C-alpha cells in the first residue's frame, strides 16, 4: 500500500518500447500535428522534423502515463484534418489534448539542437559567490533602511518607531561569515 | 516493534513532526514516528536530468491528485485552489521552495488591530527565541536587518543567496518607487552548513534539491533525531487515534505496507500530518465518547481552512535574465503593502516573493500566468519569454471562514481503504479585493523595472501550498481546538503541532512559523513531563 519500491513510479523508465504502441498511421498524425503546432519558422526547425523516434521514445519512457492519452489523441476516428482533430480534442477531451501538447513540446525542447538554438543550456549548477552583494555597494539597501521600519507595531497599530534603527547598512557590521557552519548550535551574531 | 510503549508517538515526519521528534529525542524521550511515505535519496530528484520538466508534471507534481503515488491519499476538491503537499520523510519540505519569512507581529493581533477574525493566544515576541533556534536547525540564509520586522538580536547563520538579474532590476525599481524590498530569507544553504552543500541555483527546488542545500527535514532533523534514539517507521499509514475510557489517547492504529493493521501504544500522541491530514485523522477517530471526531467539542476540527489565495504577476523584459536559474524559494520579497490600509477597500495584506520562471517546457505550456502560442509565432513566444521573465508571487492573507473546511468523503478512499478528505473552499471577497489591489501594484513594480509586457494569473489553481487553520489554538475550549501550547482542550495527552494550529493565516509562507510553534510545543512537552496525564 504505502511504500514506493524499486518498481515505483519514481523510476524514469517506462515500458520497454513505447513506440510499438503507435502504428504508422498514428506516427503520421503525430508528425502532422507537431508540424502544425511548431512549424519551421524564425530560424527554428519544425517539430515534425525534430520528433524522431528517439525523441518520442524518450518522452514516453520518461512518462509512460502519456502513452494511452497520446494514442487517444491520434485515433483514426478523428480524421485526417489536423485542425479539425485539434478542435475536436479541445472541445471534448482537453486532458488528452494536454497530453498531446506535452509529448510534442517535451520531445522538441529536450532535443540538443533546439536547446542550442534557443540558448538554453539546461538547469546549470552555478556556484554561489561569497562576498558582499553588489546591491549593498549600490546603496539599494540603504534606500530601504532610510525609510525606517515598515512593520506595524501591534501595541500602537501604527508603523513602528524603533529608536536608533540603522538608517544605512554601514551602521551594521556586515560579515560574509555570519554564523557558523554547524547547525543546531547558537549560530552567530554579526551585529 | 519496541517492547516498551513510546513516550511520544508522532504522526507525520514532515516539517513539524521532525522538529518535535528531534527536540524530544534530545531530551531523552522514547519517540516513535509513523509516516505513510518513504525516504528519498537525493538521486531520486529529477532536477539534474533532461526529463526534469516532464517529471515535475507527474511523479514530482506538487498535487497528490496528479502524482497519485501509493503513499499519497486522494483529496476530493470542492475548491478553486488545489491543496498541495508531499508525503514522505521530510513531508512537504521535500518539495517546498524554501522561502522562510516569519509571520509578522501584526499577524497575531488581527482582531485587536483590524476588527476581523481572532487574535492569537501567543505573539511574535514570544516566538522570537524559537525562530532563532529553528533558523539554526534548518539553516537559513538571509541579509540581517530587514526593517519590515522588529530588530533581531540573533541573526541568520548564513549570508543571503544571490538575488539574480531579475531581483536586481526589481530592487532598483522599488528604490525609485520608494517601496520596500529585501533579499529573501531562505532555508537554503548559501555556504556549506551542517554537513550539507551550498545551493547551486538550479531552481528545481520544488521537485527536490539534488544538492541537499535546501532544508528538508529528512536531512536537517531526522538523522539527528534517529541518532538520539527516535524510531521512524515508514510505510505506516495511521487510520485512527485510539482513546480509553478516561478519554485519553492510547496510541494509533495503522496499516503497514502489506496491508496489515497494527497498533502503536504511546503515553502522548502528537499529530503532525498537516492541516488536511490532521483533521482527517481526528474525524476518522470518532468514537462513542467523541462522536463528532476526536478533540472536536468545539465543532471546529477541519473548519477555518486557509490556503493563501495566490496570484502571479509575470514581467517580461527585453534583456536576457537567465531567469530559469536561481533558488525557487524567492530571490527578493516586498512587504510594502502588507499591513492594513482601509482606504484600499479590504483589510490585511499580502507578501510578494520574486521567483524564477522555469525552463522551455514550462515556457511553452505555462503553469502560471501566460498562454500557449502555436504556429510560427510559437518560436517568438519562447524567444521573448524563456529566460526573460520574473514572477511576483502574491500570497494573500486568507481570513478564517468556518465554511472553508475539511470533511471525510463517503465515496473516495486511499489505497488502504481509508476515507479520503474532502476540501470545501472558496475565496472570500476581502481576499479577491486584496489580490486585485496587489496585482495592480505588482504590475506597476514590473513596469517600473522596465517590463515590456505583464501577464497575470489572478488566482492560480495549483497554489495550495500553505495548509492552515483546521484545529486552531486559543484560550477558550468552546472556540478553539488547542490550548496555547498546542495541546487539545479535550484530550490532555494529544497535541497538534502542524499548520492546523494557526488562528489566522498571516500573509507569508508559513513553515518558519509552523516550525517555531512546533518547537515551542515540544519544549512545553519536555517541561510539563512530570505533570502530563497519561493512560494507565
Ligand atoms: C510545492 C510546495 C512549495 C512550498 N513552498 C514553501 C515555501 O517556500 N515556504 C514555506 O514556508 N512553505 C512552503 N510550502 C509549505 C510547507 O511545505 C509546509 O508548510 C510544511 O511542510 C508543513 O509542515 P507540516 O509538518 O504541517 O506538514 P507536512 O510537511 O506536509 O508533513 C505531513 C506528513 O504527515 C504524513 N501523514 C499525513 N497523514 C498521515 C497518516 N494518516 N499516517 C501517516 N503519515 C501521515 C505525510 O505523509 C507527510 O509526510 C510549500 C509546500 C509545497 C507543497
Ligand atoms: S536552487 Fe538551490 S536549493 Fe533549489 S534545488 Fe537548486 S541547489 Fe537546491
């Protein structure tokens, strides 16, 4: 009941060959829809071209739950007219249309060339720099402090008045090593 | 199973359960925690993988109704806002964004100050020492001295995280407007801290932090609590709290992974199952003595649910901001319009938090403000949006309303056959006016910062991150479920330490305040141990 096991949905591998569930007709419909939604334009390739077997397989292996709605979106009964198919799904099956959109968009934007063209390198690991942040030097914090306390004093009901509240950041001691690197102790007090 | 019964049995291993477990284990209590979910490994999280944005919409979705993992329970939604949570060791902190603002002093006095709702039986200054302790235990990065709060004597253990190009733009705009802004307080490491690595700005915080930089309690609390002797049982779904003839809690009946029913006895029971899971359990624990549910003589169990109605104001800028990067727990905040000004046509206010905007899949299929664009213009849409945006998230104070409530479903159950909770919620007129006002101001903020376009989501559906108020504290047993120490008025050895205890919601992300209140309750359990009534 409750435990996630080795075969739980946490794993990204779905069925062995999800493409086997799509026949040639379905693949043709998918290409046509992909090309209509994301056509070649503005220096970008069409999704019909980008959505190779590899890309569709990648999406469906990552998200096996999309296989069935995708099959539903590509079913023969919806005909050959791409726009009519999209309209019918939008009216009657928005969830299935959403799954179709996601397969196309995910296949497209996980393609290396597309990512290069849009200048998206993926979510990078960027080291956080130490040292006083530039907004301090720029006086942006001083401007906030100069206006005085913002909190409402629950005793008076008005903006608090704090005697001696620092009006510039220099009035405080800035330390980039504030505190300690151990949790659960008394921390540090840099004032 | 231990041969000796637990001194304290905790239900739920999320934010509040972990805080209580660590404090009590350190004080030498025999602590047992029952958690329906499981442990997760940093490598489970999809943020470092190519399929991250795909998994974020299913297996790592924030809504249990979308994830549908075996450990999730379904929530029947009669609400424009979907309640969000995660069920596992660490609870919702596994996927929380890490923003760590405290409730403000006025939040505890809304009846006295604004004539609405109720005052709390405790106040900001009483909680302050607990805020300092929980800030150290979770690991908070912050710039000290925010004038939106009373001066601190104790400061955050780490310097602030970067505010990013978008944060800098807005900070400059607010300087010109004369409006408050401040680098966000985040429970995310900016430096190595407590054996955990610093943040690498990957921005995937809401599907788990692969670095362990974000303070989820599976990292910050549970290993220490277990080292001190606490026993954490996973895959343990509690179905009811049992009581004896004297009306005292005796322990919990729970279902194990194989579906077998078990009983865990305890001297004291602490519920930490969040403001939906806890009232659900209390209602499930109805008995002859407690026909309307446990600890419910006031009739308030499950009522006064608050979720912070949320709007998103997205600004689009010509220059690239690389705004898919950066901690999701907010870059900067503004509390300029937080306090009541009745000229605005509503009482109370909202906090703004500036967040990154996501990757290309989210750009093409926006989960927040914005639209889908197909055909040749699709490429222009992605080009103008991806990495060019900044999101002001607006968290509106939600005032308590007894008709906003959690009840038990008569038709839907979880995978253990236990009735699912139903959430009945609608947004009040005061909150609607508040959001409308704040959307206007946040739009001005974006335009002043140079946005060429502003896109607005006026009430985001998947924004029920903050679950509060369903077992409020107070002095009077007729109008509250808990006493000021989080003990139920009706059952002297039953405590509730999660966000259910909130009297009002404040307008800020609640977990810092939940953790401080839970620690205060745990201190009280330690201090009152010799006077505590326990079952024979
Ligand atoms: C996507 C997201 C983003 C968020 N971002 C922020 C943020 O930036 N800042 C902030 O302050 N807050 C944020 N929150 C809210 C924050 O996560 C919660 O306030 C906090 O985790 C609540 O702590 P809790 O102890 O009340 O409950 P939880 O952390 O939700 O833990 C409850 C635990 O109880 C367990 N449980 C429930 N019922 C049972 C049962 N019957 N048997 C056994 N176990 C049970 C659950 O499995 C769960 O693990 C966010 C939440 C979400 C979902
Ligand atoms: S931005 Fe920082 S906290 Fe968030 S997931 Fe990345 S490393 Fe973790």
